[in-house]
C-alpha cells in the first residue's frame, strides 16, 4: 500500500515535470521521499519493539523462576507476579 502510494506520487511528479509544472513535481517527489523515510523509520521501530517485548518476556520468566530474589522487590516486599504478567500482556509481551 505504501509502496504503491510512493510509486503513484513519483508517476505524478514525472507527468507534472513533463508539463512544466515543476513546483508540483518537486512537491510530489518530496512527499514520496518523506513517506519512504517514514516507512523505513516505522519498520525499524517495529523491529526494536519486537526485541524489547522479547527481552521483557525473558525478564519476566527469570522473575518467575527466582521470585525470592531481590530483583523483584517493590517497596521492600516481593511483588505479585500475576500483576506483572497482566501488565506485560497488555503491552504485547508473550507470557508463558
């Protein structure tokens, strides 16, 4: 969908450039370039988010195995793993 929009903008830019409508052609090319950059940024952010979700899942599994450790103290008391699991699910973290 995004790629076809970029192609359409570039096609329009070519047509307007050929009709001596240089400003419209320039605007279309800039819009296409901006959309391309935003798409790339979004793909990178999605990959980073997937890595963060995986890391959070790993940390949660470690906490469940070592619930008596000091790493899961909240206000000096051990936290309830079920609350953490619930919050993690809401963020899209795989909880097993």
